[in-house]
């Protein structure tokens, strides 16, 4: 795309190695709102379920449920559990150009053989000890017994 734009607008044809590292470096210097990031793996289903309207709908639903259950002023009763996976494919090594502050989730993985970590924290800062498991072992490595520690969330 850059090569075609340069050929159409330039007075001389671009070199065979265009766009080279020097061009990219100079172009990025002129556009500080753009940066180079390392691409991160993103599951295909997660990418499909993340459009802005779906996120807005989730928070609107959450707000109405908290009001309905009279939990808006009871942070010790509101808990969030989140699972994250450590992918055996490792980190994405591809470098991509994207707007400053935007995560570079461009590589997609359908590999489900992750080691998972489940963490739970309350809106008041209490947290349970994380639970880790993998498909291979399916055994707890850190006692999921519901222990909580009063601590502010980071």
C-alpha cells in the first residue's frame, strides 16, 4: 500500500526495498500518535465478541442488575472472577504499526491448550488466592478455598 501511494504521488519511482527501515523510522517520527507494538495473540471468538456496541451493552446491563439487586453501595458484595490463559504458543513476535495507546491484538489463535489462572477480587479490594489449572493436569496448584485478603486492588 505504501509502495503504491509513493509511486502515484512521487516524482521518482520508489526503490526496490521501499518502504525500508529508514522510511518507517522517519515516518513514525513525523506521526507521534502512531507507534510500533509487538502483536499479541487474541482468540478468534474473543475478537468477534469485542465490538464497542457489545461492550456498551454489557455495562448497561451490569448497571441495571446492580440497581435491581440493590448492590450499588455494597462493594464487599460485588466480586469479579476473571480467567486468563498462558498460551504455549508464546508471545506474538510480529511488529505492527498502530495508534498510540491501542493494544496490537492482530494475531489470532484458536489453540485452547492453555494453562489457566482464575483470579477473584471484590469491589472493596478483598481478593481470593488465585487458582491455576491446565488441561493436562486439571489439578489445583494453589488451594482454591475461598480465602480472602483485605487489600486494595492495583
